[in-house]
C-alpha cells in the first residue's frame, strides 16, 4: 500500500508520517451496496407476480407489472454500481503517528480525521454478510468523547477492511503506544 500514501499528502501536518494505508475489500463493498436494492427488488417482484396471478375480479393485468419493477431495479442497480465504483476509487484509510484519517468521496475527495490522543474506544464489527462472503472482512470503528461509537455524531469507520481482527490489534497497540509516549513526555 506504499503507492497510496501520496493520497494523503495534501492534509498531512509537518512531522506527520503515515504508518499504514488500507483500502476496503472491493467485493464486500460492491456486494453490500447492492444487497439492499436486490432484497427490495425481490419483494416488489413477488408483489407484482402475486398481482398478476391473483388479479381482482374483472381486472386486466398486463406484462407491464413485471417489466416496470425489473426496469426500475436495473436502473437502481446500475446507479449503485456506478456510485460504488466512483466511491471505491477515492476511499482509503490510514493511520499516522498523530491520527487516523479517512479519505472518501464520490465526485470530490473528503477527509475525516481523529487524533490518536482523543480515541477512547475501538471496536470490530464482522457482519453476517462478511461471514457469508468468506473474504475475512469487517469494519473497525473508532470513537472519542466528542464522537462516540454508538452516538449520532460523526462516524469514524474503516469499513470492509481485510483481516479486521489483526488490523484492530495493530492499530490498537499503536494507539496505546502513542498515548503512553505522550503521557510520559508530559
């Protein structure tokens, strides 16, 4: 991931160095973005089929009731694939000697960061979808007093990363080391 370090040059402070850069797992990102559209499509299609199979008395049903949901689904899925592709090109996660940084965006590039000294909680979330795909993926969430993990505030998540437990351990030990170094310096 050395080649991705330059993606963060525009926001790095003086004497700030990147320790490691991550990119989300492409399959998990695309699959999770299309999952809900597909589930909704199945329910709409079942409703359409039931409407055709069991029409009200005297009601004439044509093929439009099947073709319309299929067309809407294809448009939504095409849009989801396009936006996910644009998002994937811009999304990177990293941690530096001072903070964690999330780079994302669809049409532009956005950055979110959380200082190491303020991180008070880290958790790993491996969903059923992660298990089904068998790609050893999950998400790591970071929280602070001002941005708790379960709060309504800004969310700091390294989503869909590979080896989430191992990555968690490495980042957690680095954060602990950073805090201990800072405390002994004071």
